[in-house]
């Protein structure tokens, strides 16, 4: 599980001032409570500091006289959680370890981006249906070509397009890496500050790549559009809470959810909302799948929701039962959606008929599923917290085989 933003703010603050007094018991409890509030699902609907997202959408567009590197459009006022238990705002800046932030480019980057093609892995789970299947093959004998390291680690998968690999990092960096050499081409930071001591919200979702831009949300609720050539921000859009899922592409529109409980649909050209954000009853942790003109939310409110992308209205929902929080992202093949649940089940849902087709569970290991399924014509394959990889018959949900791993 990725460390929470509150814990990592605390850790960064302690790096700045090693002479600080240890946190009191009360402070540690406060840190734990804040951390728990922003991890996974909650038992109630999140309550952003702002309005319910209805009525008029406010636009915070910079005046023409303001010369900014990136525009920012806002529905919710900026929520500043930086002055948390660790009091990072009061910490005196010191020289940070070199590993915390990649070296700044000596000269402006000018990368020639490879076009998105059939062999690319440009989106989370490789396509709007999120089936998790590659069109390429691997050699029989694998060998390491290079390594790329970052200070705080990575929890999201990279996107691969031609000669570029886009790596999302928990230290708030999105890095473009040369696929053949492993060398950094450019590094984009989630905040504009160049001070390495300033905390930068991390990226927990996989990037989505088009021919010109990379789209990625951070754990502070900001959606970033980054130029593939320069590594500079094209625009930013703020939501009310962490963005843990990736962007889905629907024509010239962008679709994504947030922990503020809303589903967003933006115009890719000017990042304005296409329709009023659709509110669910809890966090949206998943990346939304798309089939035809429908998108699917597997959310922390224990329901699979079908949203029409033209109108932004819900057309149906399938409750999965109390405790069936959905942290994993759904995979869709035709009329059937596949997803693992927090209460140890894998379900196949006919989203047109609004019914559960089959349910799989291992009674000996009723542990949660957080990984998303890979789906072929015959099989549904996914890993669970029981440290096993499960292969199920796609038509019946019966177990075909299990593979025991050494870790989660």
C-alpha cells in the first residue's frame, strides 16, 4: 500500500530539521487519523470543504495580463492540507538529499515524441476497456537492460509509447525516460516551486498519453496536462481531493474520477467541463472503463454505476453488497464487466441487464482484491491479497488455476 500524503509530508518535514522534537502521542494519533482518512475507501461520503459541485461551474482562468506557464481551471477552491501535523510550513528549508528530486535539466528539453501506435501501452490497462492485454510479445529469456530509481518509490505503472517511457513517482515527479537507454529526457514536478525542500504531491495513477500530451492526476486533486516535447505544463485542473485513477479518452474528451466522489468529463482542448460533474456516494478510486458511449464507475460506495458520456447522467447501477468496496478498476468485454472487491470476491456483472452473472471467492482466503483483472476471450486473471494469482473461466467464473507468489 502506498504511504499516505500526510505520512510523506511528515517524513519530508523531518528530513528538513533533524533536531525537531519527536511528535507527541497526540500528534501521532492525529497523523494516523488523517492518513486513514485518505487511504482507500471510507464508510461514508467524503465531504470536501467546498460546495456539492452543483449549480454553476466556477472558472478560475488567469487574466490575460498574467503570464503563467499553465492555466488552471477550478470547480473547487484549492484545499491546502500542507500545514498538517508535521507543520511542514514552519520547517526551515535545508539542502535536501540529492536523491529526492531528479537533477534539473541544464537546457530546455526538446524530445521528439513517438506517435501512439498499436504496440504502445499508452493508457492504464492498455485501452478504454481496461483488459490489460499487450499486443507485443516477450523473449523467452529476459534480461535487465537498465534501471531507473526515484527517492520515494512508485506505486503506479508507467506508460510506454515508442521510445518514451513515462514514469509516475511518489515524490511528485513525472519523468520521461528513453526506452532504449533508461536515461532521463525530462522531469515534470507537480508543483511549480523549484525548491527541492517544498513538498510535492505524488502521482499514484498511471499516466495517459496522446500524441501531444500526457495526462495525470496527483494525490492533492490536481489534474495535469504535460507537453511531451518539453515536459512543461500545458494546463492544470483542480478537483476536491486525491486523483487515484487514470484518465480515459472519449473522443476529444477526458474522463476521470476523484476521491471527492465526483466523475469529471473535460474537453481536452480547453479543459472545460462537458457536463456537471456526476456525484457518487463515496471515493472514486478506480480508472473508469469505457464501452461505446458508456463509462463505468466501480466505486467505494459498493456499486457498479453506468454513466452515459453524452449526457453525464446515470443509466443504471448494480449494488454488490455491504462491504464490497471497489478499489480495483473494472475491465469490460462487451456487455460484461469484471472486477474484484474489498470483501474477497471477483464478480462478473452484465451491465445491460443489471445483474451479476457469476461470483468467485476462495473460502480459505477471503482477502481483498485491489488489482485490476486481465481479460481474454477465455480467462479472467487477477492477483489478490492472498498472495495468489487467480485464473478464472470467463464464462463460468470457475477456477482454472492459481499461482502462489511470494508477496502481495
